[in-house]
């Protein structure tokens, strides 16, 4: 059985992640799935008006996975989700590389789409990742969650069931 939350340096296989959303933890297929929603985030080649040559991500091992798991549990408490998965990369990544993947399956699309949006909004603001962006000139800067990221997360806080 593969963990539903993974933080790893290695690239991930989108097909394998998608297929895993269709199965129970024991590997048997779930027939009641009517919708699968996913989000794939990639490293930008331009950010805040500057060219980006790489993005380096660090995390707090154990704490990061536990925080993401709590986010998934909250999403499952809000919507009738059948399965969820998150894969987030760490290390130094080049523009265009996949950085994060979130997937949810449900009987209906509304729940799956909302759950994926919820998870991404809280990953951006709650998960302990540190991001340093490097530019072709050799300059580097640390990135924080943007005010728009916090506003997106706040909309869920005011919409608690």
C-alpha cells in the first residue's frame, strides 16, 4: 500500500497517482466513484516579473506529512470523498518540472473539485515548506505565501459546516 501523503525528491508518475485514486487501500477497485479531480502544480519560469532558473524546496520531515494529512482529514469531513492523495516534491527543481499533485475521488464532481481546491489553498498557507527561487543572474529570494493565498484559505474558514 502506498501512502496517501508523500513528500519526495523524485518525480512522480501522474498515471500511477490517478489510478491509485480509483482503489481502496487494499488495492481493490471502488465502483462508486463518479468523479476524479486533480491539480498539478509546476515550477514557473517567470515569477514576480523575474526569470526563474530553479526553485529549491525544503521541509520539516514528519511535521510536513502530518500537516498535509490533517488538511486531508478536514477535507474529508467537509465533503463525501472516497479517496485523496497528495504528492509534493522537495529539492531543487527546474522550470516546468512538476512540484505538487493533489487528487480526490468522489461519487460526484462538486465534492471532488471543492476538496482539491481546499487542499491546495491550505497547502500554500499551512504546510511547512520553505521555497527559495533562484534567478539566472545568481540572485535568490525566499518566497512566502502571498496575501491572495491567505485570502483563498480564509474563504474556507468562513464557510465551515
